[in-house]
């Protein structure tokens, strides 16, 4: 009888990711983030559960190429919007290539902040928000490249 229960797959959380401006109007950063979030959730079901617990807005500003996106975590999913909202709980600024390298573990985000290539901003009333959303956006170990990883 316990074998039947053990062999039943656990219910997995679903994370809807929506482009607020639509596929046609979304900027390149918004499209890349949607693909990224879909890929990490597909690789690690725990990421969906983690994202559903996050509430707030994270701004991502790419300096090369110039693009701005707001990720809205509302407890029901993630909305990716063009531009930066006025009221952000956290913000990450830097070249797109560097932001991507930190998420896949090739570059160390703390080292890049010390080098002033990557800037992380936060709202003082929510000091851990940016760290929490970064942990969600980080690529699961199973998908990271094997060579050249940064010390984390």
C-alpha cells in the first residue's frame, strides 16, 4: 500500500511567466529573461515554488546593450515588463554579458560588485529582496558549465 503512494509523482508547482508588453513589443532583455526563467523552472521544479513565495519588483538594467526590465513577483507568477517601474524593491545594473555570467556561475557577482562592473541596489525596508530574487534567477547546478566556474 505504501508502494502505491511512494510511486505517485508529487504535484509540481507551475510558474506562469508573462511578457506584459506582449511578444512583439517586449525588448530583447525581457524576452531573454522569460526564456531564462522558463528554462530554470523546467530544470528545477523547486524554483517555481521559490518564485511563488517572492513578492516585489526587481529592476534589471543592462548597460551593454541598453535595456531595462522590471520583474514583478506577485505570488501567482512572474510578469516581465519593459522599462523600470518607479517603486522597485531591488535593482541590478551592469552589462548583459556580465549579468548572464553571474547567473550561470562563470563570474562571481561579489567580485564584480567590488570591481564596480555590477551594481546592486536595494530598498532599505527590504534588504534581502535582491538576494532572494538573485538566488531564484541563478541557474541550477545541473545546468551550469563544468569548467571555469567562479568561486561562490
